[in-house]
């Protein structure tokens, strides 16, 4: 028998199988972590829009549509900075309800597909307790 310094085919197959098993375990966890981290895109934008609405209310004593305060064009649809959520506003002079709906890559997040924020600070979501 020769004293070889190379890897045998069995060793290479074993290492490949171990790496494949580790990837099969790690990949779903990684995707789940990405979904959770992308939710901050909606949180940031909802809170920013709520602040703009409150500032508008201080000056005019009523809330306004996103279009009237130059945050949306055409309709009251506003896409977040990272592009993972579309925000719509339901506005009356005395109240507003901001709704963030997951789009694009984030649409597969079934736990928190819809996040809402009202003028009284009430926060809600698809799964209620996990998203905020």
C-alpha cells in the first residue's frame, strides 16, 4: 500500500454529504431570519408616516391623505424604502389607519404579511403579538 496524501472518493462524498445536511438545516433558518429583519422596513416607515401625520395634524387640526402631504403619487400607495412593503392610508379628518402589506420577497412572510398602525398608537398585525 502506498502512503497517499490525497483524499479518497469516499472521503469526498462523506464531506459533501455533511455539508449538504448542514445547508439543509441552516438555509430555512437563514430565510426565516431575513423575513424577521425585513419587518423593520415596515416598522420604520409606519412610524415615520405616523409622525408626519401627527405633525400635519398639529398645523391643520386634521389628518390628511399621503397624497396631500406629498408622500404618495396618484393614490395613497407608498412603497417602503427597501421595497418590501406597500403602505396604504385610510384617513378621515380625525383619524388614520396606516396598513403595510408585504410585497415582493417579503410576501412569503405568512406570519406578518399585514401590519397596521392607527392614530391612537394601536398596532396590529396578521399574527398580533409577534410582528411588533
